[in-house]
C-alpha cells in the first residue's frame, strides 16, 4: 500500500491556523489533499494532526484522519520524520503493510501531479533507505553570502576567497523545496537524514515558495495567481 501523510498541526505561531486559512479560494490544506487524490499514486491519504478543526476540514476535502497526533509530536520542535514514522507505526500496529510513503506538506499549493508521480518513479530507482525530495537552486550564489556583525553593522563575506570569481564559475547550490518527500516505510522508521544521498527532484524557482510569514503568504498568493495565468 502506498500512503500519503500530510502533517498539519494546529499550533502554527507565525501564521495562525495557516493550514486551514483560505488560500486562493480554498483552505490551504485542500490544495495538497486534492493533489494527492488526483495524482493516482496513493491507496490512502491521511492528515496527521492534533487539531479537531483541521481534522474536520481535512475529512471534508477527502482525506482520512484515522488517529489524532500525540501532543509530544505537535509542539514547535516536532520534526517531519518522527511525525511520519508515527503514522507508519500506526498502520503497522493495525496490520497493514506499507510500501512507499510520501510526506506531502499541507502548505504546498504549487505541487504538481507530474512531480509527485516522478518522485515515486525515482524512489523505485533508489536504495531502500534513501529518500526522494523536491529541491530548487538558490537564487544567488551561496559562495557570495554575507554576514552582518550584530554590533557594528558591518558586513563580512562567508567565503572571501570567492569574491573575484564570476558567478557562472561558481558551483550551483540547492535547497529543500518543501513540497514532498518519498521514502520506503522502513526508511521513515530509521529516522535518517532525508537529504543525505537522497534523490532530488529539481523544481524551477518560480514554483517554490516557503510559507512561514505573512510576507511569504502574500508573495505565494501573487505567485499562484501569476502561475495560473500561464498554465
């Protein structure tokens, strides 16, 4: 059985209730639930939450909520891996065998069906303990990154030896795109590093937007509306 786990805790601080706040016409989490349903990769789609309102909204949009997430996995320090591992154990405890398990974030309105499908194909080619995840390139060379002294306000380069190099000669760097992570059930239970020797699925920068602050939210809505016009 292939399982989709959408983590959605209720205690978001920087954007209160962001998982069910309306985004371009529907609750934020609904975008992820509908993508999971439409891509055809999953036998079951569940939301892992500690919040009864999020659970109700999730069920309304077609996801299951077979259990409520324990409090120790719903605080500000709970990581993605233990949350998904908790779901894997729940299914195993109920006698169900899991094959591929995808963690799809609740705040991923830019996720595309083809990417989820391609992620599963890449997983089939990867080692059993490896993950497939979405990534994108940094907009600027990280070798030119600056640090600002908190007291003096003066700048320093992280890598001063890179100052004279042309940007096109610098090695590209990538970061987690924060949309989804495919892994085998056992890999989630091992709680390893998702990115170490993983298989990145590279996304264009214009389809990637973290949504952690109000500025992020506004930018994401503007970006989504722009993307909708060119699709």
